C-alpha cells in the first residue's frame, strides 16, 4: 500500500474527487516516467484519474472499454465482464456463477447488450482514430477503484495478449482480497489504499459524481492535443 500523501489534509482517508486521486496516484507511478508508458483508462470513472496520470507522466491516453455483466437480480454484482479490444472477449467469475446457479447460456442476452453498449462507447470516445500500438510498451491500466475486480481482470487478460513489455495496474483504492486475486494478472500493482472494511468504491470519495460521456471525450481530446 502506497498511501495518501500527508499533504492531502484529509483525516477521513477519502479523496476529494477523481482528479485528486489521479494526482496522488501519479506520484506513486513516477518510477515509470522514463519508460515512455501508455496510459489506458477504464471508462467512464477511470478517465479523470487516468488523465491526471497521463499528464504527469507525459504519456498518451486512451480508453479500454470493459462492460460488467451483472447478475440478473443484482446488476452491480459482477459475474463476468466483456472487454472490447481487438475483438470482444468475456471473462467469467465461474465460482460465483455456480454459487448463484447461473450459466453462461442464461446470460447470453446480457452479453449481447453489453457488447452493443461497448461498441457505442468506443465509437464515441475514439472516433475514427486507430488504437494505440501496445506491443513492447509499458502499459498502465487505470480505474477509479476496484470492488470485485472482474472488469480489471478482463482488461488485464486482454491486454496481456497484446504483448506489452510491462503491464501495470494502478488504482486509488481496492480491497486486499481483490488485489491478491489480480496479482498474477499484472507485472505490478500500485494501489494507494487497501481498506479491509470495503463496501463500495464511492465510500472513499467525497465527490463520486458519475462521469459523463461528454467529460470522457473532453479529457481524451485535451490529452491528445498535449501528446
């Protein structure tokens, strides 16, 4: 655990907003600055965090669209995730599927819906610009925090197949058990806070207002103008 810098003046152990979290996370990633990294954000909430990281490191910023596949009766409970990279890929939490009595076949409709939304978002965010070439590069995957980590797991597994030189997962906050489960998916994990008592990412932010598509597009446009 890296920890929030003391100058945050925040005794509650919470970030003011995603931008502040991104600034603190940037400092914990300074050792990667000389490796000409590429920063990839998990939209939408990960983009404001990643924009701060990319700016600090002088790195290009792009998005990796991943959509959580929720349980039918509790959409926030991720039983799988679809990642849209070169082609759609789905990663399942098979123990949870078994526990809930679900099968991949029963969730086929949910997968199709999430793929459609992933393609919509990718077209909106990236437009006609080609994806960044990740082969042989240091790739930093950023989100605003992790709960179960199923979306990050899907993203990391897809990114590994692009053959980066180094794959780094960077988040402001995540529970220890999630980080332990993801430890074999990345070459390095940087996390500022690893609270044992964890219910949701939003509890560690004073302002956790949902990031809009317009904000994502704006941040990506500004980053491209700077790099």
